[in-house]
C-alpha cells in the first residue's frame, strides 16, 4: 500500500470511544473492550463461524486467464499498465501463471475463502502455495490460520453474498506475523520484516509507476530489478484486518488495484527502515496522553483506521489511479485527517493470550471502525470512530449501496495520462449507481505482503427487529 504524502486536512468529527470515555455522543453501539452483549446492543446475530469444523478440502486450483476482470484499469491484466509500459509489460505478465482457488464455508456457505498463487516458471507447479487451514492454537483453541509463504500469493475471507444495508461484522485476531519488529528488530527468525531472505522479492510486474524510485522504470527489466518489497524505498509488509470494498466477490489481486476499490479499512503497514529513511514514517497516537510520536520510534506493528476519499480523476503522466486517504485517531478526537496517522501499536509478541477484536459497522448514515485490545504505551483500549458518508462535501468513496443513497454529485471521468497512450474511463460515480458492500480479511495483495495470521469467531450482525 503506497501512502501518498498530502497536506493535513480535517474533514469530520467522529465518535470516539476509548476505555470508557465517550466524546461526543455515540452514534452506534460500543463495547468498551468488553466481549459481552453490551457492546452489541441493537444488533442481532445472523451468522457466526468459529472454525470448529474442518474446512472443505476438495477445492482445486484453476489457472487464471484474465478473461473476467473486476475492472479494465488496474486489475492484473489492466490497460493502465499496458498504456504506461507497452508490449514489454505484457511479456512480463505472460512470463508466469496465476492460479485461483475458492470455496464456501459456514452456515449456508455464508463465508468464502479465496486464494491466489503464482506458478513462477509456468510449468503447472505452484512453488509456494498459500493456504487457509484450521489448527489448535495453544491457549486459544481452534482457529483459522492464513499462511502466505511467498509475497506473490494471497489469501482472504469474504462474504459469499453482499452485506445487508446495515450490519456489524467482527472477529478476533489471535496471532499476527506480517512484518514489523520483534524484540526491537525487523530481522528475526531468519526473515527480514516478515519476508524470507531467499532470492529477490519485487513488485513485478505491477510497479509503482515508471517515474518512481527504486528501479529504472523499464518494464523489460529482469524480475530482480523491479522495486524491492523486502527493503529499499518501497519495502513494506502488512495485513488487512478488515476492509469494505465496492465490488462483488473480491479475490486477491495486485496491490495497485485495491487503491481504487476500498471504502473504509483497518490495516497494518509495516514499513522497512529503508522506507522510513531520515523521515518520521508517519505518526502514531498515544491514546493515554493524546499526543503523537514518530513511527520510526515504534515497534512498526501498527493499526491504521481510515477511509478512502475521492480520487484524482486525472493523475499525472505515468501516475497510478488511487483514492485519497483519511486517517482517524483518538489524538485527533476521531477527526479524519489526510495524513498518515496510526491509532496505536499492536503487540504481536503477547498474542494469543492478548488478542484483538476487530469490527466494522454500517448504519443508514455512516461507517464505524472499531478495535479492542492491548496497545503499546496506551494499554488496554477500544478505539472506535464513526465517519458519516459525506462531511463538508467530502465523501467516503462509493458509499452508496443502493441508488437512492446518492445523487451523482461526485461523478467524473477517469483520465489516464499514460507514457505511451491515453485513455478515459467515463462516469466513475454516476447518479443511479450502487456499490453493495463486501468485506475482505487477510492478505489481498499478490505482489506485496508475506506471513501468517490466525483468527476466530467471525460474526455478522444485523439490526434487531423492532417490536
């Protein structure tokens, strides 16, 4: 995930719930870190999955032919790359094969597991297969384990069908090992920032852009000469705790694709020290003192809570399409600011004895992001922020799940100023459109991110029926 630097811009005052203090009045249920029904007042449970039953084992890998893309822009075989790089890029895409696998699980098959893997030499054999399995985690019981042994793989959970118009989706994160420091260093267990140290690890063939640092910008360059993800100016690891996206049946794809399809999200962004360099790396909120400190002074295990705003409908020459990014913390009073700001530092070394409950809600007027658990410096906290769909004429991207929630005011044409060719995609948010919600949990990038995580108790709530 690239964090593009922009000036700070305050857009909304949101609901904040931190260890029992509410300011201003809550717009949606809060649980204060308590795992009881008090936190779910007004909601009734629709589905729950505790992974006590074995997962399906009969799903087979199928080769991706790129014949049914989610969009024609930055999906894996997107025209955006071709317009910037030409035939050399197409040759790179065809130098390997991608395989997909999906299966349903849970009551009525309400959950779907979706995986992606790379066959590096196109010989029909996947070299480092990602997986989602169940296991008995010591001290935590049965959990689902997401394992992505190579950064070109992906593994996620998503709903099989679109989410209701109003909902609460939550789960418990039991372990997390997708980069960041352990015992003060990003080098641990024979890995660097969560990545294995064998061979090269680059964004190939979906670079940050032909004019960005870390490579020549020539798509004909060998694999190892593309932008490094393990270290260097684009070195980072991460994990999507939960994101809400604007299209049906999401599946792992290259990282740039997702920058135009997320509405709200919570994620980890484990930057390598090379990427931080002489800068701050962003800022982290100490919820106890309501003051920020520099990312470079942290353990790099962050939880970012943010919304996607409007994109630049006309990126610069060779630039990529992506939405603006607005972060919420208790230090800002829950206000969304267009500056990389982290809500808190997680403590993976203390998991699973200390786990995290993660949730996103949608009401008739707003999204709410929430995480409860033990954080460095801040202690036991529940961070909870509510952001209305539109504030001061600044929207959450594609917030409308039905046509009647939106009047077309943010519509525009997306214009690519490609290095080799130009193209326009018209009407990106037209009146009468609708973007039903789907959540994604896991590693959804197929050219960045590597590691493992385990989780439990995925639950979907809907509003209680009024008597």
